[in-house]
């Protein structure tokens, strides 16, 4: 449009110059001035033509912009894929971590339970005076070994024989406790509760008191006596807060949602 207007102005100026010359009313200076103006207009038109972008330039520019947009969109899509993969890896690692923590918790519980049993196995004192009769050491050890083998009926008889012959030794409380454990292993939970009660009643200061209280709580839970079982577990935590039994009680309470 600008070029067309410029051509029109040139045509108009040329016609005006011819008309003035034909009329004889212009001087040579007027014609020279008009020619100068025509030259200025031509220069302006050439400059405008140089500055104005061609259709080819505009097309190239649009193509370049489109390529850059495609590249940006592809980069964004790649980043979204990588972000999704990273999120999946994080979820997988989190699941593995939770599984590891659970396994460690189970292992810690097993270790505490094993330690509890090992603590109870200490040598029985030898009777003084060197008199005859059964050897308390051998009798206790035989009863405990049968318990470890799973021969619970035999173990109970042997522990009861130990109590009948040696009712007031340092291991009498242990023998009473392991009879309760034999009942518990046989899932005879009511008899187990009664036996653990016997430990708590006869040997209140025994080092097996915490274990008896813990296992009494376990047995009551197995019997469906949830509230009574929870009370026993809380008693373990309250009375023996730093013991292995307290750690086991806390673990069981967490499993119960308490």
C-alpha cells in the first residue's frame, strides 16, 4: 500500500511538472525543486522496500517459531514422563522401606522373646548336706529341654515333679511359669491364665513376674477377653517399663490399635 501511494505521488508530481511547464508559469528553479522532491520520494520508497519484510521472510520466521514450539512441547512431554517414572520409583522405595521396617520390628520382637526365655534358664542350686534323692539340676534341665523339643505334656510332668521335690528353690518360680507356657503352647489358654496367676500370687518379686503378666495378657486376648488382656499388657508397661516384656507389650498394643 505504501509503495502504491508513493507511485501515485510520483505520477501526480510528474503531471504537475508537465502542466506547469506547458503553461509557461514556472521557472527553472521551480522545476529543479520539484525534481529534488521527486528524488527524495524515490529514496524513501527504496528505503521502505528494503525495510519491509518479504513474504518469504515472514514464512521462514513462522516456520522457525513453529519448530521451536514443537521442540519445547517435546521437552515438556519428556519431562512429564521422567517425572512420572521418578514418582513411581519413590513409591516403590517407600513400599520397600515400610516392608523393611516391618521385618525389623518382627525380628526385634523375636529377639526380645528369645532373650526372655534365655534369661529364665539358669542353673538350679544344689541341695546342701549331700543327701540322696533326685538331682534338682538334672530334673529342671530335663523338663526345660523337653519344653524346647515341644514335648509339652512330658515337660509339665517334669516341672511339676521338680516343684513337688523342691518347692522352695530359686527356680521354683521358673518351673511354675514354664508349666503355664506349656499350657499356652498347647492353646489351653484358660489353664495357662491360671498358672500365670499362680506365679504372680506365689512369687510376686520373681524375675518371671513380668513374663507371667505378659503371657497372661496374651492368653486372655486369645480367649477373646480383649479388655482384660489390654489391662494386663498395660500393667506390664507400667510396672516394668524398661524390660523386654514391656517392649513386647507395647508392640502388641500397637497391633491392637492402642
